[in-house]
C-alpha cells in the first residue's frame, strides 16, 4: 500500500520542473529534518528541477541544520507542485502560499482531523515523517540519490520525534531505516551535542521551573510559564516551551502538560503522556497531534483549569481500568 503511494508521488514529482516543500508552523526537529532531507534528496536526484523549501517561521532548536530558501512572489508558486510534510491540518502550514501551487502532496504521520491535498500518504503508526522520507528513499533507491547531508537531516528528525528511539511507535523498521542513515556517515556526536547540550542559563531556568511543577488529584503533572518568567530568565518562547520535557519521568504521572503564555495573551498547551491517549483532549481545545504528544491553545485561566480537570478525569479513568502502568 505505502509502496504504491510512494511510486505515485515519484511520478507526480517527475511531472514538475518546480517543487516547493512546506512544513508546519513552530517547527520541530521532524518538520525541519524531513523537509531539508527531502529537498536534498530531490536536488541531487533531479539536478535540473528547481526544488525550494520556503516557510514563514524558524526554529532556534534545530538551527544547526542550516537555512531554508528565500521568500518568493506569488507567481513563483503557480507552476509548482507543493509537498507538505509533517502537517496535520492545512491551517498549520507555515507558508500560506502553498494554496497557489498547482497540486498538493501531503506526507504525514499525524492523526487526520481535517484532510487536505491531492495525493495523501499518511501513516499514523510511523514514529516520524523523517522515517517516511527514508522509507520513500529506500523504496525508490534505484532512482534516487542520497548523501550524508540528507541523512543527517533525516536522522535528526527521527531522533527528536521518537524521543531518542524510546516511544512506542518505534518499530523494527524505524531502527533499520535509521541504520541505513548511519551507514551514510551521520556524525551522531555532533547531532546529539547540538540537540541535548543545555546553555547554563537554560539550566538555571530548568531548576526554577522544576520547583513549580504541580500535580492534580490523580497525578497529572503541569506547569504554567508566564511571560514575566520567560523574560526574567531571558528565555525565548521556544526555549520556554521546551519545559514540557522536565515532567516526563515522574512515576504514576502518566499525563503531563506545559501551559506557556504567548505574546498575544493566548496560552500554548503542550500535552504529553505514557500509555494514556491525550490527542482527543487537544482536539477539543483548538489542537491535535498524536496519541501521546499533542498540542492545543487556550485563551483564559478558566479554560486552562477546565482542560486540567478533563485531563485529570481521563487519567483517573485510565488508572481505574488498566494495570501495569508506571
Ligand atoms: P507540540 O507540543 O507543539 O510539540 O505538539 C505535539 C504534537 O502535536 C506535534 O506533532 C505537533 O505537530 C502536534 N500539534 C501541535 N499543535 C497542533 C494543532 N494545533 N493541531 C494539530 N496538531 C498539533
């Protein structure tokens, strides 16, 4: 099934001289790694085609992977094929000019809530979109080229979206595909150092925020980071948002949530879980995502408390009806 889709996508790519690649807003390692990886594979495989990666926002977190391409006027897009990676809903696409393109291909591993695109290859059980791009290469390797640069982009996204290959959606194939990338010479020391070394001021922020973690009656861990705290510690919004991971190893706390105040007063919600599914909760609050990693937005502290109550109830029900969790 996926091989058929992959061949259909390659046929479509061959039809176009110009291809523009897109990803979601507030990009993470998978969004950046998959788009850069695909751009590199297509550029070296089809040197005569014009392959661009054009988005409207940026991520410090994976800035070490290098730049994207410059903005272009509307006319540039009209003859292009759009390939949108790692983006569940059209509304989350970083660059709204994707709509001007002649056709749209969507490749993603998120749960589908609002479909879009002329050709969709979606595999919710894949650990990352990067994994899908490596699969794409693997199926078509007689016709495509890859190099160490592309492998580094794709390996980075596979590592970040799978929590360093710890999450449940990591399969035998995930590791086999990651192994193909390592065979191409990815320097894992450099990748891991860039991803996981903390600047000293971030460590100070972490120690402050660890003291702010609270638990609901049934064990949902949560923290709220207001703008004043972000400013006091000199944290960018992206750095502050990373605090969700500070709560990921509390025994019995199977759901953990970071609420991060945005510049416009809205509150970004980052939900994470072990065993329990949290994506329906995110969908109720203007969001979506995966079973155990989802995002949402709330607009008041009353709404934040309501979401917390619902998360707590969900966790209580889970604990009452299941055994063997930690
Ligand atoms: P985040 O906490 O923003 O890293 O989001 C966790 C996962 O949920 C990522 O895979 C996001 O792409 C996805 N996600 C976040 N916000 C939304 C949203 N508003 N709609 C759909 N998916 C989302």
